[in-house]
C-alpha cells in the first residue's frame, strides 16, 4: 500500500516511513521514543493525558524518574523528527497535561487504525468483502509485546480481539 506522508505499520513488524522511505526512529522497536511516537500518532488530535503516557511508557516501576524520562523522550523525538525530512513544524504539542500529535498537514496512514475501522464496519454491516480486506491489512504473526504492555487499548487488546473476531467470521463463512 503506497501512501504519501507518514505511513505506520503496527500490525506485525513495526515500520515507519515518510514518503515511502524509512524514518530513522526504528533503532530499537522496544525503545521509548518509538513507542511515544506511535502512541501519539495513533491518538491523533485527541491526544493522551500525561499520566496515561507515564503509565504506558514507564508503568512497570523500573524507572526512578518517569517524568524526567518522558521529557527526555519528547525532546529526543522532536530532535529526531527535525532530521527526518518532514516539513518544519512542531509536531508534538502539550496543552493542559495532554500530549498531542499535530501533523501540520502531513498525512498519516496507520494500518492498525485502518484495520480497526474496516473491521468494525465490516462486522456491523456483516460484509464479508470488508472482513477479508481487514484481515489482509494484518501482515504479521504476532502482536509486538510492548503494545500489549502499553495499556493503550487500541494498540493492543482491542485490535487483537477484533482480529480474532474477523478471522473467526471469515473461517465461518469459508467453512
């Protein structure tokens, strides 16, 4: 699937591209900067409360200064985004304790969001072709472990449950 702007593949192997070229955020798929980036992109305009971000990224209790670590991750992400070829813009906004992705007109495609929307629509309409389209969006064999631990329902259990439902419906219709 070809998209201009930022393209995020979260279902299977995590990959982030800008105008079909890999973005240099991929160092460690378990890295906090990448996790922060994906969470903010997925949340979009709605944003994520600071406390939720702290819990998603540092909720395991291993970090002695989660607030400082979050500030450092945001700073590193902002600096990294400056070197990614994106138009100059402040992409990460904070307002009243809410962190938001502000795309500044750069289109964002996220396979997990596409899957979620398509699957829910297909199940609601009982549309087998949409069910197959939704299943076709999934390109992996497992869900990245950090997404399950993140506490962000749409990134883990919600889509995984939807995947199982869609898969079950297709097997039922084909059987």
